[in-house]
C-alpha cells in the first residue's frame, strides 16, 4: 500500500478498554432523541464532525476529543442544547444562514431534534424547517467546511454519535458474526525481506514487516495487505514497481501459503487485500495456480450478505468459506475491459468495506490521529459511517506511517487500542474489523486486537 498530533503521556490500557466497553447503559427508546451525554454531531453523508472553529461551526475530519468536536446534549424545555465540551457556555447555534457557536442562553442555541429513522436526526430551529446542513458540493470539489442553516434533505441528516458508546458482551467465538470480530492485519505483509525481494535497493532497507508470511500466520496475523504489479511473469508482489527488485515473490506463492494454512487449520479465517495494478485476466490466471483455493474461497456476493448481514464464524467454518479476497481496483474499469474480478471470486473492496486514510504522517515525528474515509474526495463520497439496511460494511482501520521506522512503529502500536476506541470507532460508528499495522511484532498490537474482541459495538 502506498505508503501535528501530540501523543498522550498515559496510554489507555487494554484492560481498561475492555472493562469500559462491556459496561451496559440504558438505551434510549427507538425513534427518540438520545439521552443527555457527550456526542459527536456527525453528518450522515460526509461522515465528518461538527467542530467549533473560533465561533464558526465547520465539518472537520473526526479527531476524537481533540479539535473541539464534542458536544454535551441536554434538554432545555421542549428543545435541546448542544454545548461544546471545550468551551462551557458556548453552544452549537445559528446566526442567520450560518452555523455558529452562540451563548447557551440564546434562543439561537435551541434545537428541535427530530428522528429521521436509521439512527439519524434533523436539527432545526424551533418552529421552522430551517435545519443544520452541509452545503452542496461544488463541481470538482468536496463539500465546503462551514455548516449552514437550510432546508431538508440528505445533507441535513445527522448522527448523534456517543463519544464513548457502551459495548455489549461478545458472543462465543462460533456465534460471532464476521463484522463483530477484529483481526490483526499486516500492512504490506509481503514487504518483509524474508520471503524475497519487495523493493529496489536502498528502499528495501525499510521493510514493513520483519517476518515471512508463514510466520505471520503462525503469529496470529489474519489480514494481509499485498501490492501486485503486472510483469511478464504474472502478478508479482512489489512496492510501487518491480523494476530492479531482486527475487520478488509471485502472488500465487503467498496465496498458496495462506490456503495451505487454512486447510491445516479449519477454524481460522483470513482476508487478503490487494492493491491491484494488474489486468483481470492476469489475476484470474494467477489464482488458477493456487491449489485448493476454490475449497476455501468465501463469496459474500453469493450468500445473501447484503440482505441478511454477515454470517457467524461458525457458519463460515462449517461451509469451508475461510478466505476472503478484496481488490481496490475499479469495477467500472473492469466492466469496460470486459471482465470483472468478482466473476472469479475477488470482491471489490468499496462494495464491502469502509477504510480510513492510509497514513498517520511521516516515518518520524508527530502523527495525525484523525480518522476519516480514504474514499472522500471531489469524485467519491464513501464515509466511514456508511451502512445499509441489514448490512454493515467491514471496517479497515489503517494505523501506520508513510515509512516503516521500527522505533516509530513500536510507539504507534502501543497506542493502537487508544486510537481505535477514542478516534476511529466513533468516527465509523462501528468497531474496526481489521487493525492494519507496520511491524506487528513491535508494540504488542495483538493486545489491542484482544481488547476489541471482548465487546460488540452497539
């Protein structure tokens, strides 16, 4: 995969994460305004949060309890107030057709909050249909940051996302649905310097991992991010380009290793993410070389997942469906070429997952913990909050830098549970399914995976 935040002095322990997550709280009745508490006001279209920007209220990338994005919801007679937790006395309000922070004593701070269904709400000036909204997207640009007061519509639908949602107890392993489980995932798993070359000289001095694929499997890695490039030899694993790469590994070789592992461990489930630069015919030929692949390949497109939700781990094991392969390639481009990858079992990732931006910053120095969609730009809007009736996309949480520096990866990986809980879980309104890291052998990211696997997100 292509590869300033001040870290907290005291990290949240994974034990505290697990204890807090399974503490139940009374739920608000369906189609009711949420109970008083601390919330993010999160747009249902963009997935971005309302933030106080020096008096102007703007939509910003989710940043947890930073950037003045948390609001304390409380009733005020028949209406409600949303007070900024960083500025007591300042509430989300209105000034003409603009959203502003105003005195909580002002009439312009009061909101009529109306359920819209699917956990979304309209926030309107009392007695009117003037609603808090995101401005329309200009041609060739993303939606403007400043929030407006306007009419009804999808851009005026909001989630009130709890800052720290209580989780439910985790079912037994075989009864957990796929989207309830969190898997340790190796970013650029092939770039390990053990199985073969992965980059030109000097670039290969900074491997993303330090152990080969077979050892990664033995260590509990269950998600593998692989970059494939087209050469005369087929689909080859290289970073950016295969030019000058010595002894690169073919994709089919690593898929064979994974398939052999699954055949020897019938209760395990593995996911492969392809950063995919090859023609569909080349990829199909590569998969045809993997012995036993069809016996373990999981096809969610053929099993009613979009209508009925993800199956349980027990159901997947019983059916033998234990290897899920995603591509980041464009389905429209494949249609134009006359062969789509899902016809031979490779799923288009944007159909089935959401994913946050792929980098926290440079290999050394401060990091950016904001958690926002990788697929949000002038041409694409797939928020982390995306969901459909009966179907919740799997959430790929990237937690790595532009370059893999061992000391930095160690520090970052010790903070993984904290970022997942405070930043990315509320940003996506779902628990991460895949925690993708560099150097999974450093900083004990497995502890974060274990902690997340102690509870379910509401």
